[in-house]
C-alpha cells in the first residue's frame, strides 16, 4: 500500500504509478492477465441538490467567518433533521459553535467536533450522533471521511469549500440512500467567496473534480522506513533498494540517494558521525544491516510516524491539592504558542466552553471553568485549506465572462460592474495590479487567485525586491484571492513585468530561505520523521521547546559544517512544497509573465476592500525602509469608511491612516 499525507509518502508494496496514466494501464493489463475482470455499472442515483445561501439578499464585501448568516443557518437547522455544519478551520469551528449556542432558543442539541478535541470527547459526539441524539454537529475535515450515517439530512458548508472534490466529499455525508438526493447549503462569507461557491456548485454539477499533483517520496520518510525494516530483520541494500524503487513515489530514486539515506540512519551524516547516539543501524559481517540494539528499536517504535503536528500542550481541567494545581480530565490540545502570552486568569474558548488559564505544568496547560463575556478563541496554525487550482481557474473565468454574472446575486453583480467602472476586470489569463495612494502610504494590490500560501511567499520575495528598488516596503497582507503591499514611496512607476519575473524563485528565494525561521521549522519536522531526533523515550517525552532547541542546535551545526546534508536538502524541499507552495507560485509567475494589466487609481477599487480589511498583516523588517521611517506600524482600515471611499462618498484623504 502507498499512503500519502501532507506531502509525506510512505514506501510500501504498490507498483509504480505514472502521471501520464501508463502505470494505471499496466496495472489493469496485469490484473486482466491473471484473473477475470468484471466491470459492474450501476445507477448513480439522484444528483445532489446544492444551494447557496444569500443572507437577507446581500453578500458582505469582506470577511471569512460567515457570522452575518448565523441566524439563517440556525433556521436551516430548525427546519431540517440531523445536520453537519462543515467549516475549514478549528478556530472557525469554535467560533460558529459559540455563535449558534448564543441564539439557540429552541435548545437544539448541537455538538462540536475537530482534531484538537480529546479523542474521548470526539467519540462521545460521534456516538450521540449515531444514536440520533444530536440535531447538528459543527465540524472540520475530521468528519469528511468514514462517516456513514443515513440519517444526516443536510450538509452546510459555512464559508467557501476551497475545492470541488472536498465539497462533493462533504455533500456525500448526507442521505446515504440511492433514490434520494443529498442536500447541501453553501454559505459564502464574502463576495469573492460567493464567486468561489458558485464555481464549486457548477463544478459539482458537471462532475469536474480537482486534480491532485503526483507526489514524490521524501527522503526523511524513506529514512524512517529503512530504520523500520532494520528493526524487523537484517536487510541487504540491493534488495531493499529494488523494493523501494518499485513503489511509485520512489521510482526516480537513484542508488546514490539511497546510499545517502542509509548513511543518515547509520551515522547521522558526515558532520554527526562522531556522535554515537546517531548510529542506529550497524553492518554485520554478512554484509546485512540490522538495528544496533533492542533499546534503539524500542525508541524507533515509540517515535514512528510521518505526520508531525505543531508543538502542543494537553489542555486539562485543574484541581487544587494543597497549594499545588494538578491536571485532571483532558479536554483537548492546543499549540504551545497560544499559551505563551497568557497570564493566570486569562479566559479563552475551547471545546465549546469558556476556560480560565491557570498554569503550564510539563506538557499540560491547566485550566478551570470560567464565565466571561469576551473570551479569546485559539487560532491554530496550518489548518486552513488553500483554494484548489482548478477552482481558481473557474473563478477567474467567471470574472472574465460578463454573461456569467447573471447567475450571481444582484449586489455581487453590481460589485463587479462597479469594479469594471472604477478600475478593470481582468481576463482569465491576465493578472490585474492596482496601485494607489492612501494617506501617507502607497499601495500595490494584485489578484493572482492562487491561495494564501503562494501569495504570502510571493509578498515576502516582492518586498525584498522592492526594498532593493528603494521604495521602502512596510508590510503586506494576503487572502486566497489577492495580496496587498504598502510602502513609503509610490510603486506605480515600476517595471511590473520585471518585478514579477519568475527568476525570483532562484537567488531571491534561496537567500530568503536561508534567513527564514521556516527552514528551521521544516528541518525540525524532517529530523523527527527521519528519527534523527526522538521526541518520545521510555518514561519521558520532550516538550515542544526541548525538541525545537535540539533541532535548532543540529541545524546550525549542519549549516556550518555540512550544508549539503541530506536533511537540509529535504527541509528546503519541504519548506518549498508545504510551507510556501513554491510549485504553485512558479506556475503563477509563468502564467502571468507578459500578462500583467496595471491600473493606477486615485482611490481603492471595490476588489481592494476584502484584502485591505483582512486581519493578520505582516510587517517588513529591516532593509532601507527601517532607515526611511521610524514607525513602520501596520496600516489599519475601517471597513465602512473604506467602502464609502470606494463608492465615492468619502474624500480621498482619510484620517484613519496610522
């Protein structure tokens, strides 16, 4: 079997699969040669019914929570039987759950389900739903797969689905009966999300699903596999190599790469081979490799796994024993970074309840029940899906096709018409860039529609170039649809084709990666997967800080003494693929090369509003801008003022710049 999760592919026993379909053809021919093949065709059943909710006939200009539509979502729950409310992030799950409970005058039984909740609590919710005790569950992708409850009457997708295939998977949770349609309701949180929801709805109707890139097996995962084989029985390199390259994701693995992986497991690599603790396998007299000893095998089995999560703390209900607080029932897990700024007494929402933070004890965050009118809600990193490439193509085509606008709500049509009148509507293969002054700052807003990861990476590289050009970039913000950069000097006179040259993925990317914390974060994951660093040992488990300290130390040593170390190369490739989405960025830059449309404006356009009011702005540190201005604080916007300005109801110079 070949399994893939988060870009990590584990070698197994499958035959090679090829991107051109040749592998599938050979597999079918081989099956036909060895047995009788029977193809069974059946009635596909009733097509799904997918509606889009337009709250009170209007779609917000900006936003991502769908809070405006919570009353209508609650009414849909009241009218339906059992419902699943899918959201895209754990933060949003907690938020929506709280919003629904605040207006739950009918005392509907509503559950909460996401990956950070304790396994026991998730199982209780699943059991209650299977018994029919719940009317609705607010959930993330944890309930995408493996759920076969025929009594689910309605699936609600709150905010855009980010992909047609994901939407189909979620719709399929409803009405597992062949003669009845699955019912789904999409709730867009903004006007750009309205376009995305409509594009996804049409893709589902056409059975046009998202395509997946072919995964290449990673070398840190292969190192874990080599160690696992050695723990099972001694192996010869020639035989194991033959098995590995017979697995599709590793069919391109060279013998030299394989030797390097085995050397990593045997010595830790050239720079670390003097340290005995990194020697995990040894070569016997018969030439076979075997695990060093039983203790090494035990530690490997305690740490095996290719899914690395962010450093988390167990959230436990605290009780007092004398003068000490001790942890009791576990309610879930949250990232260490979330608790770092907290002081005892701070309140936050978790698992659908309000808690007061008390202390951190080892791997536990100790909390007590609390009441508070405005608690915080944890924001988990890495939990948001990017918009699929095929869905992004559909959205760009919809924007270009004015005849297609007729299927959209009237206010969204007016928004597009206003954009065309005040700025421009790009065609599907052209990227629109708008520049304009506002207050004492100058803005560049682009609309690549390539997802937040790719846009964030692009902004980090663009600001390096802008700094070299002397325009003084101060900060940036991104959404799945657009990006905005603000600076001290105007950017409308720049050569934008040169600014967006694909060569920024060469030296600019390399030098930025060398300075970025993301490389250390990626190296940490690779070190854990490969087994170079062990988080769990008999009777002990390292905290996230301890793991980070260990991996950062090794990272610095390898960069100084062996910059071509296998794990440094793997970490770079992982950062480019998983944390930065460089492959998608490369496709974007190739697509827009020579296809940039620049419009200089006197005020922001309608398309600008969602990105300019977006939370999560990033400052640009250092560079010439630091010398050009003393206070490079984030630039703030009030949505109502900005919309009034766009509509022409406000003066150009507003006083909300700070």
